[in-house]
């Protein structure tokens, strides 16, 4: 077996061959001039590929535009490449029960590059104990790249299944299809542009064995979309703002007080990649199939799990390398889907807090006119499960969320020109042609605070308030906590 350093050397050699493939008998590399970049503004070539020929650059750029990551390089890297072990050192010493639940792994994809899927499948087979891995299920959400014919590496004991959608149904429906097809005790629902790392499955399965109502997620390391190198990420909670955009956030202080980075940490939500007891996931309603295309379904699941009898944890001893695309190939602008899905989550789950989502998206507090689909079934599910109110979730699970109950007006201040936060850094507001993007978002609260340039979703952040500095100058923008809460 090759060591990690040996495999890294092989990968480096492959990169060098791609970058300098000039053929035998030609001039030494140091005597060759670097070709000019054909796409100097492309994100792909900002940190990679400067020595590719023009034909190679065209091929690499075309594939990058199609997929959102470096397919040209992926096609030339080993399918079974070794990943750096980025776990906390204590993880390697942990011993897990001999008897663990069986596992179905679901990979969902839409127009994914073939070599990326190969690498995901190989990593799962190579790094999951054979007696635990019952099946791999590939869910194709109606890919349009006709050349994609899934390559399968089979072991005699392993069941492989492909589920194909005849039309694009979106992430939530793809995950639902994978869950429905699964037959193992535990289901892991992953993106297809991942590689699982060493002993990724055992800590997740062990935690679910302890408590079947816990939905768990690994820690994601980032795979750069341009050079496919792995960048270590530290454990963090999966969180969100009032617009329902996902984000990383610190765990609660109690986790850090334990001084053990190998321990699971509680999380308000889950970022799509999730592992759960298959039957329990069904008992609480799976995923909301009424979500469209992208976004919101993971936050909806997080709220539902917490308020309906379960919990969510991030497990640091499980690591997965995940490609962060430059762009989604199926939709360059995801905001309209995100907004629609966020409004659906709010209407079903957020009770008196639901208009916070309207404020975050700059919509009227009522009658926003956006079709969020039929929510009767999900409302009935909430009632059937006797779920806690959203106020309980805010107070007990996600107290870092700022509440906006006293916001009485929001929008743009228009008097031929609009009030704008002006240049940043800086604190002088200006009148500017109206465009109504973030710098011109204003909010007025009952306590007299007047925000310019957006409103923050979390208590640990501060807004900028228009205030009189008391020096005889014109009003300016200052941190609101400094202006209104100083002692």
C-alpha cells in the first residue's frame, strides 16, 4: 500500500504532467515560455493552469463553465487518491462498538462530471467497512449531459442502484428518492462531488446507535474547485440567517469548555449532507418534497428535527472532503428559489416569527404574492408530531438569532435619490441613484434606531445606526450598540 506522501507525490506528478506536457525530446521545461492566458478573468485560472497550452486552456475552461469545478484536472487525477487525515488526533484512538447499524449511502447529482462520481464511489467503497456498507444509491435528478454514463466499481457483496428522475425535481426530492430506495438501518445522504475520509462512517453510526433520534453530519473539508486540493475546516455548527442562507457558526460555549475537539457538537441546522436512522427520518416526515430546485430544505429539516423530538449534531471524527463549486451548473442565480423556499419554511414552522423572512428578503410583511405551494400536508404533519413552537427553538436551540419584532418600517428612503450607506470603510451616508440593493436597505425600529445598509440576523453582529454625533456635524453611521447601549 502506498503511503500518503507517496500518493501526494503521484498527484503532484500528475499536476506537473498536465501543466507541462510537452512530450519527449522537446526543449527542457525551463527553456519554454509560459503560454499566455486566454481566460485571465476566469476563476479557474486565477490560481491554476498558467502553463497549459491554448488548446488545453480552452478544454479546461469549457468544462469549468459546464460543471463549476476543474473537470480537466479531475479527469487526470487518480480515482483512488489518498486524502490528508485532518481529524483531531484523538479521533484515531477512539474504539467503536463491533456491532453497528448497516448503512445505505445515497449520492445525489445533476450534471456531475463522471470522474467526480467515480472518485466519490471509490472513496466510499475503500473507506467504509464492508460489513457495514449495505448499498450505494445514485440519484440522477434528470442530468442533461448525455455523455454521463455512470461507472460502477462493484464488490461482490455490494448492491448498487441508480434512481433516475424523468424531470428535474430539485435537491429535496432527490434526497427523498434516495431515502425511499434505501434499505439499511441508517441512511447517509451526500452530494456526489465529495470524497469520504478515513473512518468516516463509524463515528456517525456509533452516535446513532446511542440515540436513534439524533441526525448527524460530518465535518466538511473544502476541496478547491480550481486545483482540487483539500483545505482543512475546523468543526463548526451549521447555521443560517433570516433569509435562510446557510453559514458556519461557533458551537455553544459549553462545547469549547470541554477542550476536546473530537466530541460532537449541537447544531441548529444541517447543511444538506446528513446521516440519520432511516425509520426515524421517515417518522418525522423525511424531507419536504414541496421545496423547489435548491435551498431551504436543510434548514426546514433542522427546525423540524429539533422541535419534533430529535436533535442535530456535528461529529468531528467524521470527515468528508466536499467540492465548493464556483457556480451551480443548473442555475446561476439561486436567489429566486431560495426566497420561495424560505417563505415556505416560514409559513409552516415559524409562527409569529415568519415575517422575519419577509424583512430579510425585502418583501411586504403580508401578501407577498409568491406561490409557496401546498403546505397543508406539512402543517398536518407538524400537528400530528405535536411539535414545539418556533419560539422554543429560538430560545433553546438558536438563541443567537436576533429578533426583529419591533421593526416598524423597512425599505428604501427615496427622495428623487436614495439614502445610501456610502463608501466603506467610512460612516458618511450619501444620496445616490436608487438601485435598492444592500447599501440602500434601511430599517426603523420602535426604539428609534434607524439602520442604513442592511440588518444583521444575529445578536453577535452589530448594525449601523444613523445618529447625531453631538459635535455639531451632520448625522453619521455608527455601530448601534455603541450609540444606544453604551454605559
